[in-house]
């Protein structure tokens, strides 16, 4: 596991899952594109992020994971489509995003176990 408090279908096209950070903070995703070993896109169908002025800022954004094999190594290119530099969370969320993507997901892939709890 590379993120905690996840409930739902994270593997199948049109699967829906929610990550709940507690305190009313959550994000619900729908898998809108799944190409095995190549690409996954999540659509944010609902969100409530209490630390933001626009608590729904992520809603209707997309998260894209493009996967490639380069020189025998796996490369993942992550893009949060719709979260633009003008958005409040753009810079603020970078540390947590890096912890999940570059930290926990990387450890899950390379070591078999992620670090799903964000350390602040």
C-alpha cells in the first residue's frame, strides 16, 4: 500500500475509490483510462480539502500516470492535469505529492512496501 485510508476499486476501468484523510478531508477518484503497464488516469469526481479556500479545488482535475520501461528500469511520469500554477494547492501540495509519488510509491515498486503515512 502506498497511501492510507483508501476504499474502493483502484484497479479496473470505471472503478471508483476514495482516499479519506479524516476531519472531512477526502478525494474520490474514478479510473477513466487504464492501459496495463502503460497509462492510468484518475478523474477526481469529488473532493473536500479543508485547508484550501476552495475546498473543491481538485474536483474535475485528473491525475495521469504514464509508465515506460527505459534501459530495463521503470519510469513513471505523473501529471496532475488541471491543477495549474495559479491554484492555491499548486505549490502547497508539492511536498505531500512528492512524499506519496517519489517516496511511498517508489518504495512500493522497488522494495515491495510503501510508506503511506505522510510525515509532517
